[in-house]
């Protein structure tokens, strides 16, 4: 299939994003960001890109096994009010990226996320899907902190809804001090949307041994 220049550029940016996501945690040291734990998971929802990325840090190192993790494509149980929406992912009928990344929001509602702030159903559905993904990561990777960033997370009312859904889905199955304080466990990125460029700089610094 022949790709347009725009698609090729976005593919390159997506590859870069996948690498950057695995290095965001390491950037606490030169910039003073709030991420200090040795085992955590970062989710970025870039509202104007093509998808949703997940980076996993274990003992201070990015997780990279057979490939970089594709945790943004974990399967989702459909929200009762979202049965008819065609998943925006070309590979899956019901995955996290295809249902709740920025492009999926725009495809479902005909408007970008920033123009839908006053529609409560938008964020009810969004929180429902994001919480499912987060619970999957909690149960499989057991991160010590989860950091959410990107354009979609600019909606300030979304984070409390996500936490509420996470609590309901887990249903007290796990008892840890982290989960007892979701306000400290699931947090927003603290680098003012500069995570991408800072991550790139940190990769360069690491390669130079700085």
C-alpha cells in the first residue's frame, strides 16, 4: 500500500514516541519532574496523533522484550452506550487505542476532544475504557505508579472518572498502600507537555554517557 508523506511522517513520529515513552521516567534527574519511582508505567494519549502509547519501566530500565510493548492495543469490553461505534484501529474490533485515543474520540463524536468538554457522556465512555487498560496493567505489571499524559488528559474532569472506574473494576481485589491512595498512584505528567522533547534529549544524553 502506498503511503502519503503525512502518513510516513506520522509513522516515524510514532516510532520515536514509542522510544520516548520508555525513557520518560529517567528524566526526573535533569529536569526535576515528579517521577521518582523505580517501577512505573507511563501512558500517553496524544490527541492529535494516530494512537495511544504505553511505556513500561522496570527497575529503572525500559521494558523491551520480543518487541517494544504494544500495550495500547489491549482488548476492551464495550461500554453499554458505545456498542455501535466501529473501532478506529484497522487491526482490532475493540482495542484501547481504537476506542479511546484522540482520533477515536473525534471519529466517534465528529469533533476533537478539546471541543467536547461539556459532553459528560464523552468522558464517561473515555474513563471506562482507560480504566480497563490501567487495571490490566496493574494486574500484569504491578507498577508502583501510573502517569497519564497527552492531549486527551487536558480534560481535568477525566482523571477523577478514571480513578473511580479503576476502583470499581478492581473491587478491592488487591490490597496495597499504593492502591489505597489512588490520588498519588494515578497521576498526571508533570513536565508541561514537554515529555516528548525531554525524552529525546535524555536518549541523546544516555548515548553520550552524560
